[in-house]
């Protein structure tokens, strides 16, 4: 079966970006559900679909149902859906952190369609560059999800629940934590009236280098060199920033031991 028609449950950041990517690729977005009708209308109108705020009126005959709601709401939403849909429909969620077993009690054909990117409604994203991790309990559904992914992205991978859990933890480190470190850099430069923009090429280069070299090999700076005088000067400066000093000390202590995990 070729996936052609889709219902999206959710109208947040993921639903917005994924919905548009699927629409551009020629998929029919039959309906968008949000608890708030105006939110559903805003997205559904831009996708030429129908807005609904009551799951009683969900379309019964779509090829795929994508649950793009907050992680903690996925179980409750699928419990409501099972009352209204045949257990034979294909259903997926978009969460990196939630196992596919969340659907076990409810649906026979279940899977994951996880775009591995940080998506915000207000920020334009080229979806063709967003890796998509797919998984399904049935081989044929997994292949169909893979094909669907390929219609909107250049990078699609079969990733099972365990692998996705690891990817999600890694994503927290490389995205959430590194962004916190950018925040630290931004704050201390702002307070000292130094342009943060001067650091952008360095940030860019850090990412460029690890495209073809292990991060471990690319580590530079006072901690790996064991340059204690510099570290002490930095910590003296950071006395007014106790949280930032804590992060500095922790990471500086760990860097020299990168080989031992
Ligand atoms: N954004 C990202 O960067 C990203 C990346 C990868 C994966 N994901 C995954 O995508 C999913 C959606 O994330 P998001 O970023 O789109 O979140 P979001 O922007 O906060 O939107 C959350 C959506 O969930 C709905 N919702 C929350 N509680 C609900 C409930 N009890 N019943 C029904 N609907 C409920 C909200 O409903 P209303 O519209 O009714 O308010 C809203 O439409 C999550 O599983 C997340 O882990 C997100």
C-alpha cells in the first residue's frame, strides 16, 4: 500500500512542519486535530485539510494517522483513538523519547515517524535535510513509512525503539546541552559588551570539523592542554556566575578523561 492520505493529530511545532512537508510532497492531509479549533483551522487551512477539535469526527479511512502531540499525551490520545478507529489502521507518533510499545494495547499496525531535528513553528526548516527515523512492527508498514520519509527527506533510516532511545539521549547532549553552552557564551559576552557574533565562525567550525573526524580528536582548549593558569583565571572571572562556574569546572574535569568515558 502506498500512503496517500493522512490525518494529523496535533497542531504544534511538529504538526506544523511535518504537515507542510507532506503537503508539498503531494500527500493529502485529510484532517488536522487540535483541542483548540482555531489552532486546528490555522494549520488545516494551510494544508487544504479539514480542521477538527473532536475526535468523534475523525476520518475513518486514512492511510496513516500521525500523532504529533506532547509525549505525555500520546497514550491518552491513542486510548481515545482506539474507540473511534479500527485497530487495523496504521498509526505512528513522532516522539524520539516514547517507545512504540505505547500503542500495544490499542493498535495492530503501529510505528514511529521521528524527524530528528529541533523544529519551531516560527523558524523555517528545510525538511529535505531533516533525518527521519522510521520503525513499524510490520515489515510492510516499515517499508511504507520509509518510502513516505523519502518523499520529504534525503535521509531516512530504520531505527528501532532501543536505537531511537539512544539517539534521543545523544540529541539532548548535542543539541540541548550545547545550546545551553551557547547561552553561557552569549550571557558573558553580553555583560562585557563584546559581540557574541564574533564567536559564530568558531561554533560553525566546531561542527564542520566533526563531520569527518571524531569529536575526541578535535578537542582543543585549556582543559585538554592541562593549562591550569588559564583555567584558574577563567574561574576567577566566573566568580560572579556561580552556575556557569559549576559547568566550567565539571566539563574541564571530564575533558582530560575523554578516552575513558
Ligand atoms: N518540535 C520538535 O523539535 C520535535 C522534534 C522531534 C520530535 N518531536 C515530537 O513531536 C511531538 C509533538 O511535539 P511539538 O514540538 O509539536 O509539541 P508542541 O508544539 O508543544 O505541540 C504539542 C501538541 O500536543 C497537543 N496536546 C498536548 N496535550 C494534549 C492532550 N492531552 N490531548 C490532545 N492533544 C494534546 C497540543 O494540543 P493543542 O493543539 O490542543 O494545544 C499541541 O497540538 C512530541 O512527541 C515531540 O517529542 C518534536
